[in-house]
């Protein structure tokens, strides 16, 4: 197998934990797989379509050491595969550094599911997740985004809708990088298909130059999610219909007809806490406070 450098273009909550575990456990002799080894150093919010910021990032000693480690993996004969969402804006720098050894994989997931899951992780919520706000999650005022038109209504959008914006920006950039990649240098797969369609997983393995193995047959049955949460915040999933650009991109990526009324109920059950559970937790919190002390409201 010719050793390769593989990076993902994907959003958070799109199966990177599962992909990492699958490749690391099934191909330890052929692949060195890492899951988000650099944390948020890649700073995609500011590096997206920003050659100057990417050039400055390339001078970062931590990144230079990381690239040196990748070179050592390649010298050993293994491929290096980095699974994680923070690297989505890195493609131009990676192409410059690794040349024809670079392979890019765009992993998509239903935008409503991604956005709802990110709400449970407090993305785009006031006074929450400063790490995500500062380095990851784009806004319409950022120079590198495409949907600058969202600036006029940004303050009126819910966290769910803002996470749809994030989904759009990642995958619109992904399609651009597909056009810029040489033949055989880019692969796109839906996470849902990797779990349910054998040919989708086989296609990804073929792209990576990995042979079929018996243990890969059971990989789709594994549920690996160390960070699944539910939220007490109301999510109006119907608001996705207010965003024609996002609907159009989702259909282009294979999600036509998959955001229907019947799906919205299932999404609510998966990502939202039941009303009684929320009331019970509220009561428990109230009873645990000292008498006479009232916690401030955080609406």
C-alpha cells in the first residue's frame, strides 16, 4: 500500500469517533489513525479561505512538529489518517505541504441532525463554549464565509439555525475543494450510508487503499459516541425550511426528501429532554438551593 495523508472535511457530530475507532481497530498495521490530535489549533473560523492566516498557522511550532510526526508515519510505510472536524479549512495548506500524497474525505450528515446535536453541546449560545466561538464556529461577518447575507438577521436566529449556517459553510467549502483536488484525491460519503450500506464503507476503504477484512463487517453495528447529550432548550426543527440555501445544499449532497414532518418528531425525541424530565430537574435544583436564596434567571 502506498502511504497517504488523509484529512476530513466535515462538521462536528458527524461520526468521526466511529471512523477513528473503526480504522484504528481494523487496520492497525496499515494506518496510524488520530482523532483531533491538535485540538482547536487549526482555527477554522479564521483560516477559512484565508491564505494569510493559513501561512501564519504554517509557522506555528506545534503544527510544524505535528507535520514532522506525520512524515515519520509515512516513512514507516503506514498511512496517516486524521479524523476530526477542526481541520476542515486546512485543505490548501495540506495540499501545499503533502502534495500528491494528500487525500481529502468529505463526510456529510443530515443537517438537521447535526444542528440539533450541536445545540445539545451549547454551540452558538450566549456565554457558552467560548472555545468553539473563538476558533471554530463561523459567523456571517467572518471574511471567509459565503452566506454574508445572514448578517442582517443573525441576532434573530436560534442556535439551531446558526448551527445550520455552520453546516452549510463547512460543506460548501468541501465541494470547492473537491473541484480543486486532482483525480483520485477526493472522496465524499454520507455518514448515514457508511453505517447502513456496505458498498459505501467499501468505497471509502477502496479510496484509502485498505483491503476488505472480516472484522470490518461488524463495524457499522458499533455505536461510539462519548458525547451524546440532550437539551432542555426548545428546538423548532421546522425553521430549517426558512433557509433555502441550506435546503438546496442538503439536496445536492443527497438529503432530498429527508427533512419531513415525520422526521422532526424523531429528532425531537433524540435531542430534546422530555417535559416531565425537565420539570423534575428544575424542581430538584430549586429544592437543593438554600431557603431564601433565589438563583438568577438565565433565559
